[in-house]
C-alpha cells in the first residue's frame, strides 16, 4: 500500500503522483489497484480542515478528526492496472492519477447537481 502523493490534501484535487513509488509494483510484477479515499461532510463537500499537510500538525489533525460529530468517507476502487512489469513507473503514476482525478471530479459534479 502506498500513498503516491506522499501527503494528504484538502480533497479538492489530487497532487501529482511520485513515479518512484511504483517501482516495487514493477519489480514484483504486480498489478496496481488505484483507490480514492475522500472525506466529506453531510452535504457532500470535502472536509478541508482535516487534511494533514504542511500547515497542520499531526495531533491537531487527529483531534479535528476525532472531535467531528460525523465524517463521511467515499472509497472508490478501480480496476487493476495490469502488466505493470512492462509499463514504466511514470506511465503507471499517470494512469492511476488520471483515474483518481476523474473520479474525484465526478463525485464533486454529482454533489453540485444534487444541490
């Protein structure tokens, strides 16, 4: 399991993936299964205040998560990206990133149309 952004974000966008983190999948000849994890409020909006990033300390983030009355988590699993042994790290990173970014945009678009 890797987090190819190497950090969390506010949930509004997906940062570029670090291709070097896909090296183990290529070397072990394993498929890559992209996952999207998005934290949302009751209204379906991203929970920007619980991101653990450069501006928030770990314990502050944990406190915010634990003190929330409700947090909704959207998890989407995508089809495995096959033949990772013949795909470059950069191609794997771009393919996984594209799928997750598109799914995040769909979630946000569904939220916008449900308002």
